[in-house]
C-alpha cells in the first residue's frame, strides 16, 4: 500500500473553522465523502478512508 501525503497551505488551514486537533480527521472525512460522491470510491472504501465502519458511514 502506498500512503499519500497532501500538503494544505498554512493560510488555508488557518482559515478552517475547526479546532486544530480536528483538522486532519475532518479533511480526511471530507475527502472520503467527495470521492464517494464522484463515484471514485466505493462506500466501503470511503468508510475506511473516513476512519469509520460501514454502519457509521
């Protein structure tokens, strides 16, 4: 498996209306939702990316 690191510019991170300790988790969940919505990821894989089980998803 290959891990991918995405760089988010500091000004974007600072503009997010999220607690600092929640930013990474929320961005990963948003990515999962977006990829699922576009049909790029299946429901199961999107749930895994979001750090959720299928029931939570």
